[in-house]
C-alpha cells in the first residue's frame, strides 16, 4: 500500500488512539483521512493485533486512554476479539486479528476515496 502525505491538523483524539496502539504494539497501523469524503468521521484507524487477546487488550488501552483524557467512546466486538470497532466521535478505530483484517480488507474499500497513511 502506498504511503501518502496528508496535511496534518491537530487532532488530540487521533493522537491518543495512535499512541495507545503504538504503546500496545499494534501491527500494520493505517490512518485513513476521511475529511470531506464522509460524515461518519474525520479519520479511520485500522490496525491488527496478533491474537484475539491482543486485539481486546488494544481496544481496552485505547478506550482507557481516551477516557483518562476526557473523551467518550463506544465499542463493540470485545467479546470475541476478532474485530473490535471503537467509535471515538471523529475517529473510527477498527482492530482486527490478521486473517479477519485480510478477509474484510477495509483499506482497499476506502483506498479510492481517501488518503492512506501507514504508521
């Protein structure tokens, strides 16, 4: 996947999400710039964990750090840990086990309408 440069605007929620995933050793993090493309969010973050437990741990870390900073989020999918979705208002986070991520391939779906950045 190509790495594309984006004009950065300060987004503390995105910063918390990406630093939480970095600290949690998430794999293959991609940030998809959705500004001007859809009203669901400004950015989408897609990352992988190595197992269902790792995915669940990453999701918990993201949510705890957002809450500690005063931001609200809602999530679903923690029960199985195959795919966890976190809605943090203007940032949507998708956390996958590698084979589930490959199957759904969200990056490909959004590639034509958004700028992608790999971290």
